[in-house]
C-alpha cells in the first residue's frame, strides 16, 4: 500500500496530496526561515512527481535568493513550500499536513543562525550549516 498524506493552508484555498515515503522532518534555523515563520522551518520533502497541488493559482512564489524560492498562500499567508531552483524535489512545511501526519523529526540545520531567544534541547543532531544529506541553499547534496 502506498503512503498518502494530505494537507493545506490555513484558509483551505491550497490543498496538496503526497504519495510515498517522505523524508524525515528537518528543522531549519537560518535567518530566512526565521523571518518567514517567526521561529524556524520544520519541513519534509519529496519528488515533485509524487506531489499534487490543488489551488496552485493561490500560491505566490517568492524568490528568496538566487538559488531558491518559497511559496505561500496569497489569501491567508500560510508558508507552505520551499524549492531549490532546478531541483525535482519540493520541501513541504510539516505543519501544513493534516493530522495525524505520521512525520518523524530528523535533525536541526543552520543552528549557527538560530534566534537568541530559544534553546534546542530535543537531543536531535544539530548542524552549523546543513547536513551532508539535506541539500539546501546553494549547497549540493549527494543527490546531485
């Protein structure tokens, strides 16, 4: 049986469905993720061919850098996706999945940039920048 999950934005204008196994959740503490969400990103990802989006016309894609863009619902402002340019994988914010999500946490990245108003005390691995198996920003991972 193929794993399927659903989710969407706060107002429901954007809904999505995933098919198959998702990557474990990675918490990103970089300055862009902190500014967009007010804390940090918690995201999983999967190949674009296994992601279906309904209401995509309500997504606004913001070019956050020269190498990635972020999507949010243009109606309610919910942050939903992160995508490295040229990649065939999309990151999906874990909080946008319907419950129960079945997602499992993996690690923290860009902890050198985390906010000074909280501590990370969950015992998960922490990386100053990214980990070797999570390609982000302009860094290439083993998938390339």
